[in-house]
């Protein structure tokens, strides 16, 4: 909870996520909620807002900053809880929130609003993450955490600590931490970078993976000089694909800068697709990518031009590593690349109801608890777990 807020404060927050939409919702909560909205709102019937019964939805006109008016709907949920539904988009919602702030409401962001509404901080964090989930699959995992999966796992670990069963507690903590990478990407896409030499077909492969043309494809080497990105999903897991500049030595400053950016992307990527042309020899640039990438998968591209069939491919005669043979032109191997991306990022998808830590705060606390359990310090481990939600809900015996 925001300790700087007065207990009698009336707060306002934009409840819909950023982006384009038909309708946006602004929430107002506090003892002056109806009064503050009523100062800017005139119902279509001409009656003041406080004349309508609670539970009523009221249509009318709202006066925004500068006196501009727009038609919107006000929902009277409770005496201290009002929702304003206006035209979608960031600008319209921000204008309504700014006008209500001018009338005395305290403008807070959605995470702070959720923390005020949810006394359970794990549930509050799950609600915030749910608002940022990109796919149905990631939302389902987060919904399990909102319903108590992570809490139940923490309570079980705490029970083991309370009985001085440090081995069971440590094993439970390790299992949770094994899922931490997955959890961090439930509300933030994995970063998958396409890297390789000029004209290996990175842009064509990106378009094939997306199913439409996003990257510019041109026969001239060095066409892609900056990082082009697009968000998609593989097997329900959100991914941001990044198409990078071709890797080669260059004295041309702009192209050299593009190569350096590409290498930086390779180092930071969750997964690198090393795209190599099957008709050209294996090179030092490709070896460098494999050396610096945290996780990489080789795609032997343009297999329609070589002697390799689409699909799983062993090392050809020039010593390049095994990978997947694919052709963006014919579609050979593209489905397999999509499948392998999902498997590389999430090798063991969680079953329904599985506990998954999903914020860096939770992961850090779990790591502290594990270190304490390993060092035979059960009380310190309990205190670290207590940071996940109020300590009085955990055993301190």
C-alpha cells in the first residue's frame, strides 16, 4: 500500500492497459468519489450524479481539461467506488483522469490501485501481471497464481521449515526457482533474435515465422541495418522476434554500427536463431554467434537451393553444427522451427495449478530463503518467505 496516501484520500487510476481500444475505464475510489465525478459530469437527464441510486449506470457529458466535453458513461458501483467509461485510447483516458485529479482526486497508477484493493500482495501482483499478459496460455498460468497456487507452495515450504525439515524446504524452493524464468516472461515476451551473415535470409525467415511481411527483403547485402522487431506467439508463449543486421566486417560506419547492435542483441537474447545459408561455407562470424549466445538454435536456411531436405539436419561436410533445415520460399521446415522455438524457451510447460513465481521480487525472496535453508537458518528462510505476503500468515514456530 502507498504509505504516503491519506486514509481518507480519493484516488483515481486508469484501469485499462495502454493501447488502442473502443472503451477505456477510469476508476475512482474514496469518500468523495461521487462528488468529484459529479463536478465534471452532467447526466443526459439533467439530474446531478448524486441524485441517482447506487448500482445505476448513467449516460451524460463530461467536461475535461480546458472545457472540452465528451459523451461517456458513469457507473455508480458504491458510495465510494465509481467507474468512468470513455472513448478508448491513451489520450482520452488520461484527459478524464487529469480532470478528476484537478477536482481533488489523487492520481495513482494501476499497480498502486491494485495494491490498495488487494490486501494480499501476491494476488495484487498477479492482477497487475494479468493485465499485461499477451496470450491465453500465459494468462492461465497467472490466474492460477491469483487463485493461490504460489501461496500454497510457499505455505507448504514454510511448514517444512517450521518442522526443521530443511531438505524438503530447499527442494521446494529449488522447484519454484526452476520456473522463475518462465514466470518472468508471463507478462513480458521472450526475446528471440535472428542473427547471421548478410543475405542468409534472416528477414525472409522472420516474415515466414510471422506469417506476413514485417521485415524488408532485398537482394543487396546489408539491407537490414537496424533492429526490426515484432511480437508474436509460439505454442501460446509470447515472443518478440528481432531481425538484425548481417554480421560481417565492414569499414562503412553505418553498417558497422548495425553489426555492433546485432552482436549486442545476440548477447542479451533469450534465444538466438543463427540463420546460415546452406549454399555458403560455415564462417567465423557464425562461430562467434554461437560462442556469445546464451541459448542458440541453428537454422540451415535456403534448403530448397542445397542438398538438404527440410527438417532436422545433421552437420554437413563443412563441419557446421546440427540444426533445422528450412526454406522461407517453400515453407519447408518452418513449422518445425516454430515448434523448436517454443520447446527451447519452455522445455517443461507447467501443468494447471502449478506454482510459478512471476516477479523479480518474488524470485529474489525465494533465493534468499533457499540460501538460508541450505545454511541451516530456518528462521531467516521463514522471514524471507514472509516477504511474499504478510508474515503472520506463515508459521514462525
